[in-house]
């Protein structure tokens, strides 16, 4: 029984890459995919947290709140 060292080194490198990729994907799941899969739940939480907040009064520098830049294009059609 002989073990080829070159194959062993390639296998270790591949395993290391797979482990690192697994850790990265595992850490991205709760940050990105979990909220995307539970859209209604997160929408309710946002509505509850933003209730009573006057958006105009908290805008920095006197800027107006966000408006739809394409609203004028929709009216033209």
C-alpha cells in the first residue's frame, strides 16, 4: 500500500477550499437568504418598528424624503 503524496496534497487543498466555501455560504445564509424567504414576517417587523416615526423630521440636512424618480414617466404614459 503506497500513498502518492501528490494526490494527498491536492486532496487536502481541495478539502480546505470546500471547507472555506462552506463557512462563507453558511455565514451568508442567515444574513441574506433567511430574510428573503420570510418576506411577510420581516415586513411586519419593519412596520411595527417604524410606526410613529416621522420620516420628514429625521431627514439629515433638510433633505426631503425619497420620492419615486419614475413617477413622472408613469404619468406620461
